[in-house]
């Protein structure tokens, strides 16, 4: 049987990088399209990587994507996307 995320957190300990995500984000509703966009991009980039890697790089993703502001990202030029 697969281990649930909550069980994983208990085993990983309170100081794991997963703890804040588990306690403040995982399973909580998203209230804006920008939040949904951010989650989608993070999940897509996780393919083939551990979720821990994504969590460690999360701040960099937010910086690279202008805090996942859909209006800003939709106006990216070809130069900005490279």
C-alpha cells in the first residue's frame, strides 16, 4: 500500500522542507487563477524530479514567472521566454 503524504511527513520529521507545504498548502483550496497557474507550473516541472527538488526551487519559480501573475506572463515576449 502506498504511503500517504501525511504519513510521509510524519516519518520525515518536523524540520523537513515538506512540513510548511504540508501544513499550509497541500490540500488547501486555491482562491485565484494565479494560484492555480502556479500549482500547475510547479506540478508540470516536477515530472521526473522529486517534489522536494521543486519545493527547494519554488521561490526561484515565482521569481522567474513574475509571481505567476497570469496577466504579466501572457504578455511575455519571445525574448523574455528565452
